C-alpha cells in the first residue's frame, strides 16, 4: 500500500482489522452451529494457515526470523494452544454476547496474576475500574437465558489461559528480544504439532464430523476462509499497533466490541434482556475507564523521560 497516502493506509488497515475481527467471530460461530465443524480441527487449520502466512511474510522481508530454542517457546506454545482452543469452545457453547464479555475478564485476571506472581503494583484507580468490568460480566452471565454451565466453564478456562499467555508473551518478548511476529512464527508450528497429537483422542479424524470427513466444497472453502481471516486479524493487529497510537488501537477495539455484540443479536438471534444490557454497559464503562487511566499513565511516564536531563 506504499502508493496510498498515510491517512489512506491507516484507514485501510483499520478497515481490514474491523472486517476481519468481526467476520472471524461470526464465521466461526456459523461453522460450529450450522455445520458442526469440530473445534480442535478448526483451531489446527488456523494455526497451519497462520504459520504459512508468516512464512510468506518473512520470505517477502516483512520481518526477520530469530533463532530460538524449542524449550524457550514450549510454554508459550502450550498456552497459545490452550487459549485458542478454550476461547473457541466458549464461542461454540455461549451466546456471542456472553463470549465477548467473558473475554473482558482477561484484564482483571492479568492484574491479579501480575500482582501475585510478579509483585507488580497497580494504582487504586486502576483496581477500581475492575469492579464494573467484573460486575458487568456477572450481570450478563446471570441473566443470560441461554446460560450454559459447560459454556461458562470453557469461558473461565479461556480467560485464565489467555491471561497467562498474555503475561508470558510480554515477559518472553523482553527476555528473548523478539517481536510478536517472530515469536508467533515459532509458536504456530509447535502448537499445530501438539494439536495433531491431541485431536485423535477428542475428535473424529475421518468419517462423519471429522476434519477429513465428507464435507461439501462450500464447507471446505468456509473453513479455509476462516483460517485466512484469522491470519489477517493477527497481521492487521501487528500493523495497527506499529502505525497508530495506543489511544487509536484501544478506542477502535471498543468499537469492534460493540459491533460484535450487536451483530450477535441480529445474525444469531441471541436474546438480550434489559439486565444483560446493563451488564454490557457496565463492563464497557469499566473498560473505557481502565483504558483512559492506563494511557494517562503511559503518557505521564513518557513526559518524565523527555524531561529527564
């Protein structure tokens, strides 16, 4: 997109991320609900296409791979595998609204993990923003007419593993001096190999309902499209973070959050009570407050560094 003006490239990047982020949720939900495509198998397809996409990116010079030992990446690959699988199981078992709000619990859990395991301290105002986020998620789950105990178990496991993964990614990037694409380049094939070993124990491989089952051509195209869109989400996030401010990225994330919730109600007829609406609003206000305080904190740190003689 070098021929486009800077504003045009930014708009195009944001538009790609918006379309891909929303499409991946609805397309995966459709594959689970309408086609009954196996969850772990779809995750394997996503991992394989992500690795192929990253291989193509490094061949075109988008980033330079860095030599890493398998033992350095193994814990990340395990958690990467777990968070994608449990997040997809949550999407499969819950309404899109409950799925989206459960993901918001990642922020409070990360704060708890960093406080207990890494001794990191957070200002009181940051801790207080976690109250409306947690309360909103509880309200939505409690009044969800399609509430599922199994779905909430998957959502809880997804939040826990995702939080661990995000904390470890930050620590590993700093420790190994690599960026997210370099790290993902090693994680994706390792996670794919793990799933190849696990899938036969939990899902059929051949025959009805298996990854190599008698799927129609349209189903195969939709599954491959889901994998390509998943890769586009990862790539566009990396590009947006590198080319915009944290404010732009976070505010854009809140916009996607609202659009996805609305789309779930319209496309999948997910019922939404007044109390659930209040829960969503409560969570969104908490997320906005948390983002505002964190960004203010970052700007304050930058200004102190600039002023330092």
